[in-house]
C-alpha cells in the first residue's frame, strides 16, 4: 500500500472529481485540521475496545452489562458537541478544538494512572465521561474549520475526507491496541479473552494484562497531547467568502 501511494496521488490529481481531493491539503490550516482529526481518532478510537476487554476480563461482566458502562462516554460527547459548535461560531475554533484534545488527554491520562484490578466502576465512568467531553469539544470546532475553508461546492468531499480521517484513526488505534495486548498474552489467552473469559484463568495473567492496558492508554494520551499542539499551531482560521455573490 505504501509503495502505491505515489501512483494514487498521481491518478487522483488527474480527475476533476477525485475520491480524495488533494487540494484540501493545500494550506497549513487544512493540513493541521485534518491531521489533528486523524490523531484524535487514533487517541480515542481504541478506548471502547480496551474498556470492554477490561470489564469482561477483570470485572467478569457479561457484554450487555459492560456496554452500559460505556454509555456516559457517548452521552458526554453528544451533549458537548452542539455546545462547542455554537461557541466556535462566536469565538473561533482554534482554542476550543485544542482545549478539547487536552481534555481528552486528561481522561486518557486518568485511565493510564488509575487502571488496576480493583479500579471502581465510578472511576471508569468519570474518566470515560472526561474523554467524551473532550472529544465532543474538539469535533464540532474542528469540523467548523474544515468546512469553513472550502467553497460550498466542495464541502461534501471535505466532510467525507474528515470522516475518512477519523475512521482511519479509529482503525489504526484498534490495531495498535490489539498489538500491545497480544504481545503480552498467549494466543490461547487472547482467544479466551475474546469470548469473555475472566483474567486469571486460561493463561491470562492479571499483571501483564493491566500493564499492557496502561501502556496502551499512555500512548493514546501522548497522541492526544500531540494532536492538541498541532491543532493550536494551525493558527486562526480565515472564513471562506463567496466573492461571486457581490
């Protein structure tokens, strides 16, 4: 895939309506906005994946009960997204999106520091809510930046590219987390974990599992902080104006 990237770029540049419009990456602001979106996907994409394994393997929950404890993350993001969108319309997107990534990082740092065998369910809810709150604060202002940098006829592909970046980040994150977890467990232990076996049985060692979880959360924290720096470094966002309407 890496070898074919130059060919892909060449082919896409020859079409009027390409799958990936490379003109969206012409300015520093656009590059940094898309990059921070990708990195946000990487930072938080594996959170649900990791927490489900923790709740199944450590807390010995059934999948339905475990999923209930992940709801606060989604609710916090759902509540914060429209609020941050309105604020970005009034005060700009740069500070809000960068602050959102910092808050996401704080939540991931909380999981890094406090994930342990006897971690309370209240702690999981609190740190998950913090991550959701930060993600909601980031998404709307960053999308505002991306959409505001292009004329109306290109906003569809701009939105599609933003979604692609976010989905790609989530896939990378899950692959990264899976590689970290599998490096410390036997294949039999990973198979057992996937079907909900409790850690401590089936060759799944508690200390190794917790250590791998914390390392995965730490990497996500570092990526979120780096994304916040990139988001802030993009500078203020100029608004696209339709000069033809004058």
